C-alpha cells in the first residue's frame, strides 16, 4: 500500500454526523459487555476498532444496525434514533451494510441472486434492474465471471468480495465490517482489503473491526482500542501506533505487532 | 520455483480396485466374514426365489372370471384381483360416473407433468405448482362430489378404494406440510403466546395415537355438535389425519430450522429483510431442502396410515380389499389380496422415495456456506 494515501492525505471531513452513540450499555444476563460507549462518526469517516477478543468490538458495531439490543443509552444513525419498532429498525438496516467474518452468503442462491435479492425484495426494484446493478457491483469487486456460480464453489476471498458487493447493492450510507479477513487464508486477505480500500477512496463511511494494522494505518481516520467493554483509547492512526497513552494499549500493540 | 516443477504423471490404479472385479471384491468378498455372508445370502436367495416366482408367475392363474378358474394347485389366483379390480380402484363409486374420477386423474397428470420435466423454466413451474395447489382441489372436488354443473351427486360414503386412499393422502400431504411449517416457525417464535400455543398443539397431537384421533373424530365429535348438524365422516377423518401429521411435520421442519446457522438470519436482517421474507427466502428454502428425507418419511408414513380409516368404516384400498376377501364367493384368496395391496402401497411409497432422492441431488448447490 503506497504511503501517499496515508492518513495525512485524507480529505477534510464534513461536519455531518452519521452515527452517534451516547452512553450505550449492554448486558448479556449479568455480564456487562458494553460499558458506556460514546462515539461520534462523521460522514465519510473511516474508523478501525481493535482490541483483544471478548472486548466488545463486534458487539459495538452490531448495536449500530440493531443486530444486538442494548439496555441503556441511545444510538442515532443518519439522524434516526434506534427504537424497538421493527419497521424502523428495518429502515435503518437498509442504509447500513454489514460484512461478516464468515461471509454469511446464502448458499442456496447464486452469486447474482445473493446480490439482487435485497434490492428486489426490500427496495422493490424490478428484477432486471436489480440484476444489472448486481453485475455492476460484482464487476467492481472484480468477480463478474462468477455471477452464475453458487457461493460454495468460490474461495473464501471471493465469497467475502461477493458479500461486500451484496451489501453495496443496497446503496448503503454506512458500511460495517466485522473482522472481514479473520476467516481468510493469508493470500486472500489482500484481495478483500484492496476492495475495502477502493470503497474508502470513494468516500464510504466505514467502521471496521479488524486486526489488520496495515489497513488501519493507511485507511483509518481514527483507531479505537477497546478492552473489556470500554473504549480505552481513540486516536488518529499515526499517533495511536507511535504514542499510545494507556499501558493496556501498549501491551496489546506490542503483542500484535510482534506477530 | 513453480515453473520448473513437473508433477509426476498419474499411474493407472491396480486392476483389482476398479470395474466389476473391484466392485465384487469391495462389496462381497472383502473379508472372510463377508465371504461367508455372501455365500449364505446366495443360498437363502436360492431356496426362496424359485418357489416365490412359481407362485407369483409360472403356476399362477390369470384368465377366467370365477373361482372355478383357480384350482388349488399352489399358484396365485390373480383372477380374484382382476374381477375386483374396478372395485379396488373406485370403491362403491357408481359405475357410470367413474369417468369423472378418470377425468380428474387425467387433468392431474397433464397439468403436473411439466413440473417433472427439467427443461421447463422454474418460473413457469412455480406458477403451475401454485395454480395446481389452489385450483386443482376445487376441480377434483367438484368432479368427485358432483351435485353442481349437472353432475349427479356422489356421496363421500361411496368413495372408496385407491381413489379414497389417494384423496386422503393427497389432502393430508398438501395440508400437513404448510401447517407443519407454520407450527415449526411458531415453536421457535420469540412471542411467548404463539410459542406456547404451538408447543401445546404439537405435543397434544403427537401424544395420541392416530387410531384414537380417528375414533374420536367419528364417535365423540358428533356428541359435541348440536343435534341435526352432521359433519361429513370423510371430512372429519381428513381433518384428524391432517392435524396429526402436521404435528410430526412441524418437528421435522424444526430440525431443519435449527440446522441453519444464525449468520444466515443475521445477514438477511442486515440487508433489511423482515421476518417473513427472511424465513421465506432464506431460511425455509435451505431448511426444507435439508429435511427432504424427513418430510418424505412423514409423507410415506401418512400414505400408509390412511389405511387406518378402515376402523371408522371408510373403504380405502386396504379395507375394500379386505372386504372382498370375506366375500363368500371368493373365500381363501386373502394372500393374493394383501400381496396386491402391499404392491400398490409399495409402488407409491417407493416412487416418493426415489423422487425425493432425485430432488435432493438436483437442489444440491455445492459445499455448505
């Protein structure tokens, strides 16, 4: 990845707030998973969340599209506060794309059908138009030739790129990535990261839970470090990696940078 | 480094592992025990098959129209079946009206045939299938029952034989599957009221024997109805069988629902799909495909269970054959009668089994996930 695209060259961000989390707490039974999460993310901002496993990173982003409930606090997504109203949640989810660690493609549908499904059934586009759009995004993630295959016939990296294309077909305003490269072989990580970098260059608002520190350094505006359900540190990447404040962050960085 | 490497060429496998010799060696003669079992099985077939063939074919009596044509010489009397064949098919359905049943059958075969032809596009199949489900029962009912369009009415008590068996099985299957799916979804619902309702329903119907259900439908139910209101006996049996089988179907389908990873539902939710669309487009197509063997198993059980309606006095195939064997003119041919009945049941059940296997193969889309 060329240094020229590093954080210093980021375009200035607009003031439009896309996501606002205020004092969010979540419990699984008696277990306090998220403790007072406060986070403001602006349009086109790119956030990388890292931290040890079980620190609440995934849970945090899963709260944003309400795959997880939270018991206290509030979350505003693109001006709408999340509520318990099913219709309203579905409306928010249309605007928030999500990419999962295990891809979660629909194995009984072809790649093209995977991509066109939501536009047809949620956005009510005519099938022809939805499929044309799906092809366009499959070209963008560089696998149009796989359109007629089933997910089970693709490699992990290809599946993850299809998953990204599938999300993009809903023209989301925000993309959430939940450890998108953790289940991939090393040689496939790059193709997925390149796709994500392409998205970043187009100004997508992105929140990415990942351990790819190279990606964090070049793409993120801010890196957030979480541990045991709290946000410990929040800095632009150059500062985060060179001058971490807390001992916990230093320990974490020394562990993952050694690997 | 990759350019200079030439892989070692593949060698042909040893002759004894492929072709007919290989198959025999693997399947029949792989160990001393297997060799012994193979020889034993061959011997058993040797002593069982020839007498069976003699009874069924070579010594059997095919021609004639009375029991005088079947001397007791150790051969089967297929004359008995031939003479009663129409009765076994239609029961007491009036002779001159049987064209209606034949017409209904022809309509079914003609309209369902495209569903089994691979080159017909899926979209047309879908419409045809749904059309069949919605329209065909009405057509068949009007034709069978009559009383409208100038067709003389034929009371359901006259329906019988294979016709009745197929009516009960057909209605039972087409109604039990969707009901079972709804019950399975309900049992996994987040809403406590719906969940309790479904669990209670399933556990109640699974807990009672089908015979009890049929008895209750024909003996007890009329007691609760106001005097003068009579409820068709066949209809009561149909409802009883459908609800009973739906409970079993629900558990089969639930098994499939549980096998679908949570990630599938999350991915659908993240795309903005609601509950019914997630279930209908993502979860059920996969879950039902997984449990095709279980569904067909239930269908086959249902098909055979239809013979239980004989205890409430409906003359399905089983009962009508049984009835014929007690005819004083034809005493002594119950073996032929039951072999015939068993063969008919077997043909239907075996076809269902084969169809489900081909369906599984066709719906297979490569590795999971």
